[in-house]
C-alpha cells in the first residue's frame, strides 16, 4: 500500500504532509499527557522492529497479486494507540529513506494512511470495542479489518484529489484490499495473543520473547517473500496508472537488497537485518529522548 513517487500530484502532497506531521505531533502530545504507564523504550523499539519485519513479508494471494500486513492495530494493542502512531511513522520513514519503499513526496500520505488511520484510528476502534464489552480477539480482529479499509478508502480519496483513477479502478482497489483486510484481522489476533496475557494486558517477559520471535521469523522468511506486485501496485498497473519514476534514488538498499552481496537470498536477508536493526535503534533513541524529556518537564 506504499504510494510510489509521482502517484499523487498537486496540493494533496503538501496537505497530506501537514496532516501527517500534525497527527503524529498530536499523538506524541497525548502520549505525554497520558496517565497510563508508558511502554519502555526497549518495548517500543522491539514493536517497531517487529512491524518493520512483518511488513517485509509479502504473501501471494491469487492471479499474481501479493499483500502484506500493516501491523498498526498490532502495535496499538501492545504499545497503546498514541505510541503506535509514532512507531508506524518511524517505520514508514526508514522504509522510504533506506529502501525506496514509497515515494519521498508521498511519505505524508503514507503516514496518514498507515500510521494515523492504520494504527491511530484502528487502535481507537479497538479501544472502543473493548469498552463495549467485546472480547479481546473480536475487538482486535474487527479493528484490524477496519484499519485496512480506512487506509484504502483514504488512498482512493487521495488519488481522486490528484485527478487520477476511475470508479472501476477504485472498486478493484477496494475489493482486493478487502481480502487483505480479512487476513489482517486474523493475523493481528494471532500476533496480539502471542504477545499478551489472556486478559489482554501485555506481560513484559512474555511480550519481549514473543516480539523477538516475530522479528526472527520475519527475517528468516523475508528472503522468500512473494515477488508478485502488491494489491495496490497490481491494481494501478492493471489500469495503466502506475508511474515509472523511481521512489528515492539515493536509498542505499533500494528494493530491500544489498548491492555488495550477489546472492539474492543472502542480499534480502542482509537488507532485512539492516532494516530491523535501524528501526530498533531509531525507535529506541526517539522514545528514550521522549521519556527523558517527559521526566525533565515533570521535575521542573
């Protein structure tokens, strides 16, 4: 679902960038004012790295189409919604700058779709359903399904605002992603249950072990990810709407490969390790700084 370069045009790029920046800023503000216990910097780093890992795993669907998880509701369930928004934003930033996954001018729209809506709105829907006495698994699955649907409807609106697309293209885009939304729901329930107690509250030791397992499994499976275009690329290509412009020419590991390694599987594994490590380090540094700033303000 990462929007490539030149896919959007006109005012939608600066507007989406402003909305993304404002949305992440509001999430950070809410996180700082929250009376709930903040997740540790280590947990924030592990969840961010896990989200990066699962987003690498494109799986085949049918007819030469692949899909991958967003992981927004998973992050919201483990970290809380405001922290999940920040986590997804950092993941998307590194995917663009290091791996040319999504156009750099499209970063704002990608953050709106997958961070603010995928993690933010998805997390809020989960919290609402839990407050309405839905079971944890049911609330998580429904929220994860909705997170994908919201993201793809936003994507369709962004394309429409750019003067691109047609009703048939939008119908195909939404139809294919509805299948992905169902799979996101089931997968998120499994991921959250693996990192949480039966009560739904994360347990630190179990959660850390589960997150490490998810990261390790993602790295081992990444070299075998489907090479089929994802649902968004397939739909845009099928309607001759996919641009030819490169995403970010200065990305050192474009297409999740390391040029110094000739073996394809080894190159993909190395790129995955670099991405997971970079995500964990950046997330740890950002959240540590956030916690220190919060403590200094509280003591002032």
